[in-house]
């Protein structure tokens, strides 16, 4: 699962970079506590599905777009 956590964190970081937002923007847009979000982005703590849904909405993305290809079946 640690590898999956890293891949999901990579996807979220990539989406953040593509949208030009930073962690502070994401905290404001999701209400996820900053310490939790930083741990998730560092793959120290897994993302909850509910967090990914909120992150995707804040980034204007679909939740599945944040997941690695191996999870999406591609």
C-alpha cells in the first residue's frame, strides 16, 4: 500500500502544479487540516476517499484523475 500511497500523492501534487495552486489554497478549498494534507502529500498517511473527492473538486478535476493509471485500469 505504501507504493500506492506514493503514486496517489504524486497524482495530487501533479494536479496541484498543473492548476497553479499551492497547499494553502488546497487547505482553504477542502477544509483538510494542513498537517494532515502535508502528511498525505508526503505519502506518510494515506488519502481518505472523502479527502480525494474534496481535493478533486477544489482542483476542478474528477477524483479518478488523481489516481495512478494502474488503479484506473489503463
